[in-house]
């Protein structure tokens, strides 16, 4: 089966390509990515010599390109990650989110409908759409977790653009019979995450001795899932999910932002205690002189429209598809911290290319 992975040079897309090629012998993977600020060829560098991987630089909004890729590579499965994904950026400039997340998703759906129809694959090709729990809006402290029938109530332009793309995907199934599935997942963390997001930003700021900015009181609650578990969840939906259905994916792992940062600080404190070489590599870090990383925590003005709590009821994927995450937060965060400590060349090149500001999360 030939697979098209969109957004394959981004955080989750690149982890998915690694996961797919490591867990399957036969797949030909076509990786399509526009290489925006968030996309990095280096995320796929370890697979450069793998003949099963073909990389194409281009936009999902380019209808001609997308159609020719689906046709010429005889794509039977499309896994759609490409998106503008950072909430802060959607507040500063929503237009790019409308274009990539709504127009881009529609361009892909139209191409699949047209080419799979021509090839007689209309019922055979499979379109898996990767979405977010942010489409459901926000929860109060005692509200039940989001389930698949929770009404959509997106609060940021990012979440609204993802909600619109989810509806388009659904409509192509109901109206045109396209074989689609959708997953709505909670916050991911792990290797190759662009260092503007909370966890990698905090790891790198601790290493550089920069402040750890926490929005508001830091009590906003998120559910966290290790990225490899998300990849496994997507595979189980593609393999065994009901066509036309959506599946919520989460880690059953709710944490307040401030507690995530405190846990990260404790992990980094102990890495420095165990490995004296780290003090030489990162002399600006407070941990290099035995001071806790948590002394860098600073509270900053809250983000407008900041959702208070997200929580996922992942009962459907658990009971129907027998999916459970393998990692808990401590094991997953430990692996993530170690990956960033071991991959300084990667994050230095990403920071250098993008001139990443250090003051936001
Ligand atoms: N990161 C999370 O915690 C999380 C959680 C749930 C769902 N999601 C969803 O998963 C998907 C991937 O998220 P991520 O965190 O890996 O994002 P990311 O920002 O790291 O990667 C997005 C990738 O898409 C590419 N891209 C953007 N516009 C494009 C276009 N027009 N054409 C082709 N490529 C384009 C970028 O170059 C980048 O490589 C997104 O759809 C996001 O909504 C993310």
C-alpha cells in the first residue's frame, strides 16, 4: 500500500513516518510538506537512505500537485497532519490557518474523491484526518471529559479552522462516500517538537538559563499523550476503525501547566545531578551550579481566550479498538528530556533557522 503523509516534516507527521517505516516492511511513504517555519527536512534525516520514502516539497493547497501525487503514486491511504498548529500564531495572524487548515484539507479531499473515483477506488482509498481536542472548546473543573458527541465550540482561530476541516471531512463521507476516519487528540509531546511549544521550550530555556514563561496562574489543565502512542492510535483507527467515524485519543493524563513545568524542572535537576558533563555543556543553566531549574519560572499575562481545561474521554477507542497508551507521563517526559539532551545539533539548527523567541509558550 502506498501512503501519502501530509505535514510529514512537522512534529507528529515526522514521528508518524518513522513509526510507519519502522513497524512495516512493505509501505511506500510519500511525504508531502510545504516546509513552513514548523517543517524541517532534518526531522526525516535518519530515513534519508530508505528507498521506501519519497519526499515532495509542496503545499496541500496546490490542487494540481496534490492530484498528481495521489494519481502518480497510486496512493491508497492518506494520513493528513499538515496544518498551521500554534494557537498564539492563530491569534496574531489567522489567515494562514484558514488557508492551510480549511482550504488545504478541502483541496486534499477533492483530489482523493476525483482520483480514487477515476481509479475505481472510491470505496477503497482511505483518508485519515488528524485533528485536535481543541475543537470542543473548554471545560469547567467538574465537567465530564470530551466524548465524540460533545458539541463543537472552538475558541481560537486555530481550533475553529480545525473544526471546519473536521466538518468537511465528515461531509465528504456522507455526501460522496469517501472512506474517511478522524481522530481528535489531546496535547502531544516527544521528539522533534518545534521549540515554541511548552515542553521543548521549557527544556531548552532551562539549558540556556532563560525564564520559563507561564501564562496566567498556570492552572490551565491539559491532557498529554506521548507522540508514539498517538501514532499507534492512528494506526489502530485506520486498521480497525469504522469508516465515517471519529475517535477521541488521549492519555487519561490531566495536568495543570505549572505542574508540567515543575515536573520537567525536577527531571532536568536530576539529569544534571547524575551527569556532570551536562554542567560543562550547558553552563548557563542554573542546574549547572546546583540550583533548581524551577527558579526560572515566571508568570506572564494570560493568552486571550485561553481555554481552562481540556480532558478526553478515550473510552470509544479503548473499547472498540482495544487501544491504550504505552507510556505514562513520567516515562514519556523522561524519554523526551533525554532526546533533547542527545539532539543538540537538531534543536540548534531549528533555533538558528527560525530565530525562535524565548518568551512565549
Ligand atoms: N501538537 C499537538 O499536540 C497536536 C494535538 C492534536 C492534534 N494535532 C494536529 O496534528 C497535526 C500535526 O501537528 P504538529 O504538532 O505536528 O504540527 P507542526 O506545526 O509541528 O507541523 C505541521 C507541518 O505541516 C506543514 N504544513 C503547514 N502548512 C502546510 C501546507 N499548506 N502544505 C503542506 N504542508 C504544510 C508544516 O511545514 C509542518 O511540517 C495538526 O493537524 C494538528 O492540528 C496536534
